[in-house]
């Protein structure tokens, strides 16, 4: 049986070495290289043209995981990326999935889940654990709601409020009256259920409106 050849890309030496040792238990997996950033990863991929997948950290120097995903996607690479990260936020998961990740695992994932994921992805299938999928879906649902929450003009005004512009300055920049901007501001505060400008900006940031 031909082993699944993969590369581990993570800037923490202890983690990538530990992962390598763990995978030595499985006869159907062969780690061909350990790298600390995306630049070295692509150098190794040029040497090892039969690599099936990469176990990829997001936070790395020089070229991070997001850049690696985008590059693999733009090159129409056959290498299947599995992200292994400490970040469990929905925006990270959704962004990775959107940019071609075949799976997303947390660094505290147990070895049974890891090897299961590697084998599923090797068959050409994408796999996201139900808890990971739920975080991604919740984030995407919030995004959908936030996108339709404000009108385009209200989003424009909100962006200028976030930059610290006064009502008068915003009115001048948008060629409207101060009263119009005050109306927009009041509507935005009402829609986001904020008590003041500081809370408005905080809530808008939380739902990625700014």
C-alpha cells in the first residue's frame, strides 16, 4: 500500500516534531518534511512532487497559513491542506474553508480524529468535525445578518464614525446636511441596539461591519 505523503508546516518546533512522532505509528502515513513557514513549504513541495497533503498552521512567519492556502488555490495545486490551529473562532474556520482547506482541526484534537481526517481527505473529501462546522455556520449566519442590517449609506456613515469624524465632518465629506447624518447615526444606533458611539463601534466590530 502506498503511504499518504504529507508535510507538516508549523513554526513551533516542539509541536511539529511531536506531530511527526505521533504519525510514525501509522503505516499508511509518511511525513516527508517538517517546515517552519510557507516559503520553506513551497521549496519542499518542489522537491517532493508526490505529496498528497500538508498539515498547516495559520500563524507562521514570512508566509502564513492564509497565504499558503491562497497560493495553493491560485496554482490549482493537487496538494490538500488540512489546517491545524489554536484558533477556534468561526471567522478563522470560515476563511480557511473558503480558501481551500479540506479540514480544520484544533491543536488539542486527539490522534484518532487526526488520522481519521487524514484518511478522509486523502480520499478527496472535505471533512469538518460537527463542532468545528457549527462554529463556522454560526459565524456565516451572523455575517449574513450583519450584511443586510444596514443600508449602504448607513455603512458608509458608520465607517466614518469609526474613523473618529464628527457629524459635521461626515456631512461635509458626503455632501449632505448635518441633520441627515444625525438621522443616519440615530438609525444605526437603534439597529445595533447601542447606547452610545463607543458601544456602537464595539458592536459593529463584533459583527464585522467595520
